[in-house]
C-alpha cells in the first residue's frame, strides 16, 4: 500500500518487508486527479483542476530537488529514507552426513528451506551462498561455487538456486572443514563494497574437522578463532545447526557467542587455555586460535530438526530477518534539524509512534541518518513486521 500526505507534514513510507526504503514524497498538489483543487500528480504531471499547483519537471521521480525545492517549500522536497542493505553469505555444510539417512536425509529439506527464505528476503538483503566439504588427501576445502565466484546482490534468487541445485552427495567421504572455509570467506565479504552490515550464516549438520578426523576439540577451537577474527574485522556470524546426535550443542553456543563478540567458555573437559594450546599444537598451519573466558555469553543459536522443512524455514527466517538493518539514511535534498527532530513521527506497522531519544525508540545518528534502538529495532527485525512510516514536519527538514 502506498500513501502520501501533503501540506505541513511530509510522509515517507518504507512499505512492506519486501521493500524497505521504498519511499514516496509528495508534491504541492498532493494527489492525482481531474477534479477542482487537484494539481500536480505524483508523477509530476499537471492535473486538470483549477486550484492545484502546476506540473513539475526536471526533478527526482517527478519531484523538485535542489534549488527548485528551496523555492517551492518543504512539501515538495524529494527525499526518502533508505535502509542500509546488509550483505549475508550463507555458508552451507555439504559433508557426506547430509545424505547419511536416505530417504530421510537432511540435504533436500535444508536446501528447500534456504531457497524459501532467500526468495522471501532477496528484496531486502544482498545474499550470496557457498557450500563446502573436503577430502582427506584431496581438496580441503572443496567449495562450490568457488569463493571467487560467489556473488552478492539483491534479487539473487536465481543464481543461488542454480548453485545449490547443482550440489549432490560427494563421491568421496565428505568432511567438514568449517574453520578454513570461514577464513577464506572473510576476505570475500570484506571486499564487498556495500556499506551495510556484513554477516556470515553458517548452516551445518556436524562438528568441524580438518578433513582428517582430528581431535574435534582442536577443530572446534579453530572455528572459534576464525569466527572471532571475523567479528574483529566487522563481520558477525550466526550459526544454524541441524539437530543430530553428532553435533555438539555446546559448540553451537560457542560459535554464536564468538560471532557476536561475546565471551566463549572453554570447551568441556579443558581446564585452561594453556592446556588447549598444548592439546592442539599440531593444528594445521594458518589455523587461528580461539580466545576464552571462565563463563560464556548467551547469544542465540538455532537447532531445528534437520528433516523438517517448515521448522528449518522458520529458524532461517528468524536468523536472516534478524540481520535487517535498523539504520535508515536520508537520501535527497534535505537534512534533519536536530532541534526539531522530536516532532517527527516514526511508526512501525501496527504500532504506536516511537519515542525520540529513547533507548527503545529512535535517535538521530547524524543529520541524515535515523537509527531505531532497543525493542524498536528488534520489532523491525521480526518477520511479521511489514513496514515502517516516517512523518517529518516541514520545520524538521532543512533544504540542501
């Protein structure tokens, strides 16, 4: 649904979960039409009425910009709020265990769940995907597509569908080299030029290894080191584990904590970091080491039944919608007057106006950037939240 509101208040709409940042300004006449009193249409063409404003030309999507906006006043400023688009790399474990329980394997329902969610969020989030396994004595990791072929983009569903549908069970004993895969993924994400947040979403059905069935505590330590290093460089990691006996729930918890910068507890049965270093001194060259604390954090992790496509989809929804940005940049020929910002009205769909400078409301991060805070941000990330309205009085906008 598209709405505009003309006159003393300029209303901006970021409509629907599939179109954050789709915003329509309004011109002086305010509506399309042929009757008396109706002037410039939303496309900038002149109406046929007698009392409306003349048609506009040379502007942004039919609206006046720049010095034209200065002359005609705030109700014709061509501005919009655009959510900062996050970039997500879905890192999918395709080790042999995904096909172990045929016909009740986990690969097909997991694949379907991933594709369903990518289809749902592709308008909001720049998504790419890579699958990984590895072979003892062979390629480790064995990536598909190759990391330098991974693409990030909105509306990237067809590319991701083609890539993931091309995957089949490895013709060798497919291992789970998670740490080295994440280390190779990090520079690809860091090189992406998009200004939004960058996230790795790890989807796995088993504990990690180095393609040679090592001491699993040491392979887990290498994953924690890789995830902590990614976080230090500005890339968070969310973990999604398919429920099966051989997947350590403690390790999922540790990866989740590492991926959000929270403390990670020492692995069970390990008394000190020194003991862990001695135990893992033969880890492969280039392996990173984790950093640990006496008590771990409480970051969320996700562990649905691996053969339940509905449960998989719901968990993936919760994860990937959770990376939706709470920061909106003002694009156009104006900035926000901080002295008048409290007069603005920002409403999440079905809710009440958010409070300015409240820890659960919104703040003006810069004259051209609005950030939702606390519970307001969490509500925006909820898959059930369909839109957000921005209403700014003319006094709160400064033409540029």
